[in-house]
C-alpha cells in the first residue's frame, strides 16, 4: 500500500537524483503500437518521467506537453531533446495540476506509485483534457508488479472507475478502441529477461453531433 506520510515530490526527486537514467529512454511498446501512424496534433504526457514517450511523440510530429513531479527527471528528458522536438517540460504534482487547454492525445503510462497518488482523480482530469475526436491512452502494469505493493487493475477495471458515479465520464461520449492485457518481455539491467503484462486502455472522445451543437447554441 502507498504510504501517505511520505511527501511525493521529495520521494520522486530523490529517486531520480540517486539513479539518473533510470529508464531506457525508449518509447514504451504500448504507446508506439497504439499511436504509431496516427496523424499528429497536440499531446499531453502525464507522469512523463525521463521523457522517453514525450521524445518519441515529438519525433512523430506531435507538439507535446510533458508533466512530471520531478525536475531532475524532466532535465534528463530535456537533455535528450533535439532541435525540432516540440516539447514543453512542466514540473508539477499531478495531484494538483490542472490542464489549461484541450489536447488531441492525453497519455498516462505506468502512472503507479508507492507513495500517495490520487490516480482515479488524475485520470478523470486527464480525460476532461481530451479534445472532441481526441484520444485518452492509459497504460499500466497488471497484477502485482515488482516493488509496487499494489494489485494493479485490468483495463476494464480502469474503464469502470472512469465511468463510475456522478462525477464519472459520460459513457455515451466515449468509444473504447482498445481494452486489452498484453504480454511482453523486457531485459533488466542485469541481463535477465522478465515477463510483464500491460493493461492497455485507449478511448476516443466522440466529436459533438449536430444535435449537441444545436443544443449548445439554443
């Protein structure tokens, strides 16, 4: 379980300072598979870490806003940025940060934490930042994963949380494009192959219908 007594900003900043270059720097497989080939637009990468996904998106032509709680992690990503990579790096706590615009793509990949993280609230806020016709991509580990003492959800469970209650998403305004558990194998720093299962959920926010538009102007 997450420990509510640990201050998240200090926790993550210390983790990245102690072990810079924590991740491979490559795009995650689910993002590349789900988004590769889609016409680029504006993208919001939540919990961007060291920027592997943001850098990949920028090199596919996306204009990216990458948000993470750790300035050190963002500095690692910014150091790998090339001329022409359109990325804005934002140091902010996602528990409090509010998007001020709509995006064609919002991603939240491996947004898990051993310390306090209001993930459901963050994901609902992320969905609200998706422009009509745009997409929300939520990728996570499934089951119990490594050092994270949490039972991580299936894509259907993530979907149910997004739609649940009075503050949930309007089910009629979203289309489910992908809801899948995907197995893959990664090679650790020690050279040992580790099997993983990703929970992949991709939704499209439906554009308004002519009836919706007439109602809005009535």
